[in-house]
C-alpha cells in the first residue's frame, strides 16, 4: 500500500512516498521526487519508476524495448491454456452434464477393475482427487489432494482414472472458453467392494 506526503512552496512540489507491505508491516520501497505543480502526473510517474527501481521491476511501457516486451508478455499470456475448476456441485448445465458422464465412466471402470489388494486386505476409505482433462479428452494431470491414509487406495484411484481415459472431447459450449477442465471429487472405496464418488 502506498503512503506519503507532499510539501508545496509556490509552484514547486515535493512528494515523499513509501510502499508498505501490509501483511508483513514493513516498508518495501521509498521515493522522493521534486517538480512543478503543473507536472503532477509526471511526478506520480517518477514515484512509480522509483518504486520499480527499488523493487527491481521492469520499467513501464514508454521505451520501444519495454513496449515490445509488454506486447510479447501479453501474447504469451493470451496463449496460455484457459483452465476451469469444477467441484462435485457443477452448477452450469454444460459442465454438470460433462462431469456427470465422466463420473459414471470412472465409477464403471473402477467397479469392473476393483483393486485386488484393497479387496483382499479389506481396505476402505475416501480420498479427494483432482483430474485435469484437456479439450480433446486426454488426461493432463491426476493429483491426490487429500489422501485416504492408505497408499493402496490412493494409487488405485489414480490408476482407475487413468484407465478410464481418454474421455469424451469437450462439446463446443465448453471448448469455447476452456482448454483444461479440472474436476475435483471425493472417491470412496466402500464395504462390498464398490467405488463411488460424491
């Protein structure tokens, strides 16, 4: 957060500013600029440049190289994949239908291929799993967010999700604004040797 003060003497102005990290309660950068009152916007720009120097930040656009770098950064940003995160209660119909079809497929594959180690050791439990799916239906990632406490079940859940892939490509209404869909669900290995999702 910037704080500061100014002093005025006739047409002259001195601005003293400090940039403070409120979370840590410490000063990040200090700046002092002098100029004429009619150049107040140039003085503000001077403060920003002084903060940027102290914080080792890239200067703002103004030079050809800085403007080119900003354009390149913007292009790179726009080319990044558009990601969407969905939990168990997907509210938009376009996501709800896709996630439900995905869940049913994973449950079907999981119940057909229930892990033998879990069955023989009578291991049961729940885990939270996030699966990243690309627009073409291929798997981008599988992450156990919260373990069941039983490594066999955690590995089995990830393996089942992997076996069930690839999934359906995104329909056009999802593809228009989503490149990767992350689905987070709780998976339960239950007595009776069944795999269900909530």
